[in-house]
């Protein structure tokens, strides 16, 4: 729960949001994708982020850092990639074709091996403890960069399960910088104007809503009421572009290329959102905590991720958006080299991998290495703080100079003692 | 032979545990009974010489074995007759497993191996798609033949026909293939999914294979056509993004009249929770006859089965780390009449040809664990699979 708001305020906020959704504007004429001219305009100055979160922990050994024919290497072969000398697991044939566009860091060494704390710790960048909850990376970007010229919500989360406005991501930044979550890739219920409601009736409802909002705002702290208005206004822009999340009208070939799976369809929606100008899109996939039957699980999971991930990287590259879009795919940790009795792998933050692509990064780079058995990193490795510095710098934000201002408390963007991973930056 | 009626049942006794420095996927006794071979979670086959310190007790009467006949682990018909009048077992293990040099040349994992029923040949399949035949005696036997691309990747299961003429393989590449035991491809069939199990029917002209979704097909490989299908979809679950594959084994019983399908009824992916399950189908009609569950969600899979000539099955299960069972089950009964829970994560069971002993590959204790667990020397240890040798009392 965010310290700036109370539970009843969330209830009111949700009602207000849904009420506003019911009175949404008619579909805009722009359609789901921006025009080539508009896309070109965006390309000139707007940097964006795609953040793919594989919740539970993808195995580095069955993906980016295979160790075939070693004690802990598992049953799979490796395949060549488009980067000479670099191999991925055979479960990633599509990503292997995009390797020249990727930047793989193979020597992550982080501190937390628990999901409950690790997810937040990683997504907040694990800075020094200053008694505040740091924002997730998406919230940080929403604060630092705001919406693009598209005025679409700056931080959208496409995820399985429930949707809504998730304020907890924002930490000390305040609820305004939370994520707008599209549960199961769908817009919040009642987002679109019901067919039975005329445009005039809709306008009348909006006027009433505005009046009630003002009355409500007079009795609340500005931080919260600003958040409500902000979310509503940005969500209204998204409402105009319903085609973005309507995959039913997309070409069968497109659907197949991304895969007719949960992650495939969500990644396709994410692509549409990026093309439409959403600043930061997070895509979640759940079920990666493979303590049991890890290898059959990864044989099922990884190819589905691989297909969707490679497709979006390729599409962003072809459209030119990859030049300005930072693409990240990661989990809260990797998985143990040791194979347990349930033929699973457990949690392993000691030596794992992250895949990135896009703006500010060195394409085709493989940074760092693990030892021959894949048990530990060869050198000191990189903690998540260094990765945060890298991301900020890739987006043109000097993380050593720019600071947050938390009610006059200056706070660094990322861990003070860490620095960007230079080998990863272009 | 052992009287396994409820009133007189005496549980099997563990004779000895033999350590192994790697994890094992499967173990099988040779038909002559003098060797034990095991496939490791690395590209090797581990071998042991079975050294008898005393002569075994008489084998069970052949007539008593007539109601069960598992081909993949059916040494009884080829078993040599043990000497009569054996002495009672001493307290010290009467049998030793003496390690022999590993067989190398495979990649990834060796998850499958089968012995030729008559000849001194071992067939081995790995997870990179290699199938090979090798003598199993001698220090460093050279392969008789090998096919490095028998499948595109993981060979899930390998079976040999009762007459020793054919091999059957199936794999992650969705193919089921029939080979001569000389390594020549006879025919193949492409299934709609990853194929997890294959076995020969006793008459040797039909095979049964089963895929990820639990579709079990009885297939005439000479005519290249399906004969019958069996619904074992209980072994599959789509859990979030993951197609959870619960099916692990197929075996004919009752002289080919029944088909056993074993594995896990998955409740969810990731952690992989699910109950060990075994179904028995009537081969003639395709209808289910029996449906067993052996525990709760943490208990996992039925991973292997051996048929004892005394008319019961020996099953092993493996679930969440630490959970493993050895069970004796009569096909006509609802519950196992013996369950042993002292072993961790039992991955395979093989019955010695004398039918007095069986070996179980299990896991070291505390095989799971997050975080950095190092040895005193600072090494990161892998897990291991000790081989537990049991004797069935007379």
C-alpha cells in the first residue's frame, strides 16, 4: 500500500475511474497504430521502454548462457546465433536470429534469492536504504520522462490476471506514477462507451464527473487528486485507440508470428502500444518458478517467449523504433545450476543473465561471463544497481547527475556506489 | 517364490546403498543378471558388475508370472534358473555392485537405455538425438553402431521388441521411429506433439506411443496406421503459459491385454505440483479399467515400473525434493500393499532376473536449496543418485 493514500481512497479512485471509463469518448479516428509521419515524429525525440518480466525466474542455462555437456548443463543442445561465437540454448531459435540486435549480460550477480522480496528489490534497482520505497523502473521513467507527445499513459502494464491502476510501483514518487495495468491484455472493464450511450449523453456524464471530481479534490491532498486526474486524462487518450488491444482484427500471420499464446498476444499488444507512443510498456509472464521438472517446463515456456520476444525485436527494428526503444527481458533471478531431486532448478541470484536491445546499447554485445560450469560469475559481476545506471544512461539520463527530489530530500536514481556497465553502452 | 498375501507379506529389505557421483535417470539390469547399467544426467552410462557373494534363492515359478508381462523390464523369461537350496541371507549384503568404467560418447543426458533380450548388446539414447548400440561387457567396449541424428534433439524413450528385432524411439521432435536392432530405420510417424513414451506390444508388431497432451496411440508400424487411441489427457494441463507434461511411461501387461499409462496428474506448472497417477486401459476396447492416484500434489510422478513374476508391480515415484516412494501394487487392488518412503526422489526401478532383488535409483538427501551451498573446499556440489539394492524375502 502506498503511504500517501488510504484504502478507502483506492475504492473511490477505482469507482471514479470506472465511472469515467463508462463515459469514454468514441473511438478516435487515428486507429491502433500511429501514422508513418507521426511515428517518424516520435522517432526524432521520444525514447521508450519495453520491459518483459518473466516472473519466477527463467533459467539462464536454458536460455542466454547455456553450458552444454557439463555437470549442470541440462539436456539441451546449443545453437549458433547471428553473432559469431555466441550460442544460445536450442530453445531460442528465433532470438538466435536477432542476436546481432541484442545485448546480453551474462554476469549478473544480485543479492536476493526470494521471490517475495526479490521482485520488488530488482525492479526498484536495489539502491542504498534511505528509508523510502524506491520506484519500479517503469514508475521512474514515468516520472523522469513523462508521457510522450502522444499523451498516452506513460507506464502501461500488460499482464495476465487482473488489471487496474497499480500505485504500489511508484514508491515515494506518489500514486500518479503507478502503472495502468491491462489484465489479460484487456482494457479495464467499462473503459469503452456503451453502445446505448449517445455522445451527448456521454458529454453530460463527463460534466457531472468533472463537477464531482472537483468537489472530491477539495477534500483531499493534491498528490492524490492529481494522480486521479492524471490517470483519467491519460487513460482517455488510450480509450480513443481501442484497436491497440483488440487482437481479433489483426492478421492471422501476425498472430502466428508472435505465437497464439498468452505472452505472444500480450507482446503484440505491447508492440502496438509502443507504436502508438506509450512511453513504458511492461509485459509480464508468470509461471517461471520451475522448482520441478525444470527442463520440460523450459521446453514449453522458453520457445513461447522466444517467438514473441524475437518478433517484437524484429518489428521494432524494421519500423525504426528500436533505435529509440530500450528493450529489456529479465526475471528476479536465475536458477540454480544444481538440479534438485524433482529435476528442477531452484533460485540462483549468484550468476544469471539479462537480455536487452535498442537505444543506447551496443548491439550484438555479450557482456561478462560465468565460469565453465555456469555456477558463478568469472569476475565481480554486476548487481542490479549497475543495470539501472545502464538503463538510465541508455535513455539519455545521466544517473550520476540527475536526482529525485522527494519533498526536498535529494535521492540518487540508482545505487550510489555503482556505475553503468560501459561494455553494454553504445 | 515370495508369498505376498497380506497375512504373510514380509517387506523387502534394503541390502545396501551404492553411491554414484552423478544424478541418474534410469537403471536396468542386464538379462544375464551380471550387470547393472544406468543413464546419467550427463553423457555417460554408468556400469556395475553384479557380484554375488552367495547364490540366490530359487526364482519364482514361471506360471505365477503369467498374469503380468512388462516388456521394457521383463528379464524373467530369459532369466537363468538360480541354484536350489540356497542358504539364508547373511546380515552383510550378499551382493555387491562393483563399478566398471563409464561408457562415454553420448551428449546431454542419457535418459534411456535397454538391453537386447538375448544378445550382449546395450542400446542407449541421449537428449541430443543420438542412438547407439554397444557391447556392455569389457572395460571399454566400442559401439557396434551409432546414429548421431536419430532424432532432432531429446530422445524421450527407447524400447526393444520382445523378439529383439526392432527398436522404437520417440522424441521431442514429435517423431516416433522404428529401427532394426542393427540401426536401420524401418519406418517413422510424426505425432502432433512432443512424444514422451513408446513401448512394444508383446506380439511385437504393434507399438503404443503417447504425447504431451496425453494422446495414446496403438500403432501398427508395419501397416503404418493407428489401431486404437486411448484418452490419457489427465496427464496434461495448460498452466498459465506452460504445457505441463505429466505422462512418463507406457507398459503392456496381462500378455498385452492391458496398457498401463503412468506419470503425474498435474495440478500446476512451475513448481510442478501433481499426484502420481497410473491408468490401466483395456487394449481391445480402449476403455479405462483402473485409475490410481498415489498421494497428493507434492508427490509428483510415477516414473518407472517393473513387473514382478509374483503378480504385482513395483512402482517408484518422485515429487518435490525429498518425496519418493517405492510401492508394490497388485493390478486388481485399489491401494499398494507395500509403500516404502525412506528414499528421496526415486527415479527408476529395475528387477533383477532372479526376481529376488531390485534396484532403485534415488537422490541424495536435501537435494534442493536456494542460495550458495558450498563444500568445505569451497566447491559448488552437484546432487547425486545413490543406487539402493533391495532383496525381496522368501
